[in-house]
């Protein structure tokens, strides 16, 4: 469903994405992990068509994002990590506005909006201005907006930031259900516990290159780390053993 081929993005002297190739099949929840500055946000912006690649190609559901950007984008729901939201709308107005951008039928849009607001415990706030919402409530509204048009592909940057445990559980369940129904989710996160619990496959990017890709069990084998959790595997594959020994020596003193 998502095909990335030899993707390169260079900013002046920095090569942020360096020959990245990946395939994410339909119905899969793919976790995109990597240290700070590895190239995750740049890859997501390229996937969204917000940045032009230096070279390489991206196709979503068989549609090349640079040949037919609108055709590809209607299939995508995007959940950014630092969202911009116009706060002078009510929650319901916001969802109806997003649905309108996708030319959705008004009664379908309203019924889907009501379902999301109920699911995220926001129904009683549907007619309140967003400026009165908490950070977590805004995040839930943004997730609802990204999903209202039933996208085939969901691209998510750090979905759980600002959510309380119930909200995080709701999002996990929602994502699992979406994948079961055939939606493909590409999720960038630093939360290795979430990636381990949720993802069918994870890819680790470092210095713009994919250094490992597979299920957590496959990565465990690649890292030759028989019983490690994703955190140990991640640190080993990204060469951060030094940090672990520093922590161990701090503990010992
Ligand atoms: P983090 O986990 O810290 O958010 P990331 O994996 O999302 O990091 P990117 O934001 O994609 O990493 O950055 C990858 C590299 O590209 C970094 O070296 C960064 O400094 C550089 N970079 C990102 N955006 C720009 C830009 N607009 N101009 C120049 N360099 C940039």
C-alpha cells in the first residue's frame, strides 16, 4: 500500500534521507523508529507530499505522490505531532469543516463525527469552542479529523503525546481495529513500548538510512539479542551500547 523507492532528501549540506526504500502492505501497522535527527519527520513530510524529494519515488495505493498529489492525498489521513488547529471553531464545526474539504456527504460526515466524539468522550464538548479544550482533547479531535474521510493510509507522528492512559488505550484500540479493517498505518514514534505492543513491523532509521526492518522477533534475531525488549534491540542496533554501560556504571557508583 505504501511503496518508497530510493528516497533521498538533501537540505543544503545535510542528507536527511539517504536512499530509503520500504514497502508497507495493506492492513499493516508499521512503526518507524530512530534516534533524534535520524530523518523520521523528513520522511513523513515527503510521504505527505509536503516536501519534494531530491530523488526517489513514493506511491500510495499505486498512485505516485508527485505525479498525482491530489489522487494520493485523498487516500491519506495525517496526524501530525504538533498540529495547527483553528480554535475559534467548535469540535463539531472542525470535523464538519474537514469532512467538507474531502467533499463528504453532509449527513455521513455528521454521523461519523458523532461516532468519533462519542468514542473519545468528547460528545458533551461537541458544541464548545476548541480554545477551551485541553491538549489531550485537541489531540483526540485531530485524530478524529484525520480519520473522518475513512482514509486507506494513516500517517502518524507521535500519536500518544498528551494523551492520558485512557486516551492512549482508545487510540491503540482504534488503530488495531482500523488495521483489521484493511487500513495501513505508518507511525513514527519514540515510544518503544507502544511500538512493541502495537506494530506488525518496525523499521529503524539512522542517519537517513534504514538499518533494520521486520517484526520485533526478527529484529531481536538481527540484533542477536535473544530475550531483549525493543528498547535493548533499538539501542544495540543503533550502536548505543556505550550509553547503557554509562548508565550501568552510574548505577554502580
Ligand atoms: P527527531 O526525532 O529529533 O524529531 P527526526 O528523525 O524527525 O528527528 P528530521 O527532523 O527528519 O529528524 O531531521 C533529519 C536531519 O535533517 C537532521 O540532521 C536535521 O537537522 C536536518 N533537517 C531537518 N529539517 C531541515 C531543514 N528544513 N533544513 C536543514 N536541515 C534540516
